[in-house]
C-alpha cells in the first residue's frame, strides 16, 4: 500500500494546517465533513457501513516518528515510539488508513492497554475514556508516490494528559459513502 510510505518517510513534505472555518479552497465539499468532524470516526464508519465495519492491522512496531510527527508530539525525532498502522474497512473495502504514534511515556498505567488493541479500533477506546481530550484538527492533502492525492487529518489526543498522535487518511472508496448525522 502506498499510503504508509507517504506518511512515514522523514523527508515527505507534508504541510498540516488547522482550519478555523472551511472555505471552498481548503478541501472539496465531499471530504469536508469527514475532515472536520471532531467526534468518533469509528462511530461514523460503523453507521455508514450498517455495522459491516472492521479493523485490519497493517503493522505495529517500535520505531521512530517522522520529523513532522515528532514536532506535533513535541518529542525528539530519535525517540522510540509505538507505531500502529491500520486500515478501517466498511463492507470489506478500505475506507481509511490510520497511523497512530504513541510515545513510550504514554504507555504507562491504564494507557498500557493501547499496546494490545489488536483488531479493535483505537476510537472505541479513546471516546470511552473520561480523561480523553482532543487537540485541534489539522488537515493535509497528501501527494502519494504513485502521483495520486489523498485528504488526511490528524490530531493529538491526550489520555490522562499523556499524548498520542492519530492521523487518518481518507481513501478514494470513502467518496461513495454517505456521511450520516449522529
């Protein structure tokens, strides 16, 4: 899959920016609601797929964050972090590629459970945790190795004031999915 390479290459020139109010030039209308919703993406995908939702783990390993990810987390780019990459599928089709960067210092206490999510969605844990806080959403238009583009968003989450960075890339198949109301 080309998307993981685009997100993890340290030299990948990804510009992330925070949207205060969406404008027509910021993102196509078809992507805007997906990009700007601060609620649980998992919940929206479960609804849109009529419960035919699953998580496929692409990889989970200890590694180093990209420079952009390290900057967002305010950590040294040489610091080892847990990297979890998954595909979120609706009706068996990949709709979203997600990459989570978790500093080792976050994986202590109750947050240790984040190491063992397996095929459970991270959102199912985050949005049930009463200590969860979410930072501002940032969006980007990623240029992929094959020449295609994909819209993505990322934000910092805090569980008991411990950070993790979640990036979600909206794949082309998601364009055909109706974005429902809560």
